[in-house]
């Protein structure tokens, strides 16, 4: 119903802006999506059922920690949910900016938009047709098979994300962009969108490629196209992850599912560990939702007791975070492009620029130290900035 009303508003907007440049309508339409997304579920990370489920989980934890009803207050709960020092932290302020900026500009970086799930599925289906002949559907879709298909598609999407995420930690050029996400010094749900547009551009095709490996065989052997099972208009898999506190993966609240469940599903605590600068946490828990991928490929870290975590990117001294270099929206967008240039190319450029700056009596550029933690084996490949 709310989606229909939003579409009505969009039509009225189109009619009222007749004669204006197209970018005006596009900008206002995007702004409409930004404010209505949490209610429609379109183009947002913050759909209201997810947020509500997370708040209920946090409420339960708040009640369990307070132990006595006399100590339970609305004001105390709000402070527990939204600590002022976290939500006003400079790192979170940048998260606010990136949430909005990516909404408007991330699509401009997406040169791989054609490599979507439909295209990838068509490619794999063509391969199956070439190898085994035209599709000869022999199975019928039912509620049970559609539910299983919905869960398996979510698992395959997560597999695609796993390998993309793994590559972002191992390939220096990709780490230059992914480093922005790990530079968050505190975690709130807003940090989930602390992602460079270039990383967003490569994430979609990776997920689509993995999902196509399941979607194409399903189209090959089942009669008709599959549909996703929904609960109250929400994808079944997303509903499950929302009920398990997916929004709390980036948060200050420690929630562990225990060693057995954490070998199947990623808990908020496991993802918080992923953001840790401690060496024992490097290159762990790459999956977004299904811990089975980390278990299968040897990158799983199962939590037990609560751990004290320092967030950020590890410097040359692994227990100390690197100085924050993403201090604003411009540096967050542009610095990764500079970091993506190989150091052997960067160094002479930096040296030449520093000579010019010294001649003008200006401070020199920050440069990279002679040695850095090994990116091939650790998350701590962020350079420590030092004066040249």
C-alpha cells in the first residue's frame, strides 16, 4: 500500500516537472526514495522490519542485562541503543555523509551494471543448453521447493560476496577501496554503508555470478520460472536474517549465537571480530550471513566470551590502529584511487610533489613507510602515515 502511494507521488512529480531538465526529476526522485525506502524496502539497507527486529533483540538484551524491572526505563533503553558518543563520533559523522552521497552518486561508478543476475543466468543456461541440449523441464515448483530455492539463492549470493570480500583483503588494488569500510573507528548500523562506490560496483557482478550457478540449473530442470517466497512482502531469507539481527552486525552490541550456530550463520559478534585490528582476528569471517563458507574455506572465527575490540585498520604495530586518513567525504571518495596506484609508482610522484611543496614552504605530503604489514596474510595493510 505504501509502495503504491510512493509510485503515485513519483507520477505526480513527473507531471509537475514537465519541461525541466531530466537531472532535476532524477535528483528529486532519488531524494524521494531516500526518505521512503525504509518504509517500502526499495533501495535501502534500513527496511523497517529489519530495524524493528533489531530493536526487539536489543530490548531483550537490555532487559537481561538490567536483571531487575526497577532498573528498566525508556530513557535507559534509548541510551543503550544509541550511545551519544558513538552516534556523534567523527567516524559516524562520515558514515552519515556516505549513506546519503552513495545513494545519489554510487550508480555513477557502476560500469558493470549490465552484469546482473539475469545476464549471468542466461550465460550459464546457454552453456547448459550447449552441453546437454535444450531444457527439458521435469520438475514442478511447489511451496517447499520455492522456499528451499529462496534460501539456497541467498546462500549462493553470500558465496559470491564471500569471494569478493576475500579478494578485497588480498588484492592490493581492491584493498585500497575496501580499506574505507575498515577505517571505521566505531561501529553503528550506519557503518554498513561505509563502502566506496567502486567496491559497490564490483559486488553486484560477484553476487550475480554465484546466484546464476543455481538459477540456471533451476530454470533448466523446473517447469516455469521460480519466484521467491515472501513473508509480509519481504524475502524469506532476508526476513530470517532480519530476525537474527542482521542490522546489528555493525553495532556496539555484542551478540554471539554460540559455537554451534556460529558455524552456520554469522552473528553480530563474529562480524565485529572481522573489524578488529588484533592479529588473531585478521582475515576471519568474510561471509555476510552464512558462516558455512568461512568454515569450508578455513576463515571461520567462532566467538565464545565477549572480547574487547579495537576497530580500525591495523598499522605497522598491529595492536595500534593507523591514523585516520578518511576524514571527510572528499578524502573517502578520492584517496582510495591514490592508494590503488602501486607504491613503486606512488613514491617518485610523492617525492617530486614534496620537493615542490618544500620549495613553497608548505608541509610535505604524508608518505608510506618502508615496510607495512603483509597484505597477503593480514588485514593490516593500511599504511601508517608518516612525514616524508
